[in-house]
């Protein structure tokens, strides 16, 4: 089975940096995803890590350590529009499982002026 | 940029009624999924579908649920006899041979 933990809520100031941690215990790991979800909307893809290390994509970076079962999403130069939930999701590597995603509960980030 | 689309955006139904939620995946994508999200809770996997058959289903996906791809473009989720606890956002997703899953905008199902 899969168990994915992330903080429920974080608050940060516009222009600052926030780091959202995610820990997981899984069977059949084949990649970790971060999605952004605004209230009432669908998740939108932010990043994907399958190997250890840092992936940078503009203001967003994601890090993975497979040996520690740990990832983080780093949001830099926060903007008001970044207020949203950030979902950590692990991909099941078993082709028979169709590479389904298992999601954590999401971290709600509130950006204050 | 091609998108996954879903209809309807909101469906209200009475308990015990059948509902069909529709999805049009991105053309040429091969893998299809349904997820649901009860208000305030996490996104949960329901079922994956590849090559016209179910790859895996979760314990949520019981005999009341079924999926099909009737005409090579639409991908549907049917709930035979809805219950109050089926009220949720239902997201269709798909992917090509790469890793990213593309989510549709969702259908909000309200069972009264």
C-alpha cells in the first residue's frame, strides 16, 4: 500500500519562499509528482521526480530522496495567485496497476500580502 | 494545447438513480483514469483503463461502478445506484506513453 504525509496548511508572505515537505512509504515506487489545485478546480501538473535530486522549473523546484522516502516542493518569490493546495502524489510503477497515482492529503498554502 | 474535457460540469441526482459521467480524453493518449475527491478530502484513485479493459480498480470501485470506452473517443464512468456518499468531484485523467497525467476539469456530483 501507499502512505503519503504532508502538512495540512502553511502560511507565507508575498515574495518569500515556502518549502512543502512530503514523506511516503510505498510499494512499487515509480516517480513522485507535485500538483497545484485551486479550490473547486482540477489538479494541474507542476513537477515530476523519478531520480534523486533537484528539478527546477522557474519559480518552482522539487527535490526527491528515494532512500529517505522524502520530497519537497519549493516555491520562490511567492505571489498571491500561488495561494492553493499543493498535492504530493506517488506513482505506482506496476504496469498492471496502470501507473495509478496515490495522493497525499494536500498542503493548503496561504500567501499573505 | 489539447485538453481533457468532462461533461456535465455539475450533476444533481437523487439517491438510487443511475448517473453517467463523460470524459473526452486527449486524442492518441492510451491510459485513462477516474479519480474522485470528496469535499475537503484527498484525491482518490478509482480505476485505470488501458487497451479497452480495466488495469486496476480500488476498493471504492465496487459493483455499482463501471467504465467503458464506447466509441473510441468518450470514456464514461457509470454509477448504477447512487448513494449520498458518492457526492464528490469526479476527475477523468489520461496520459500518453510519458509520465504526466492530464486531469479534466471535473464533474461535481451531488446526490440528494
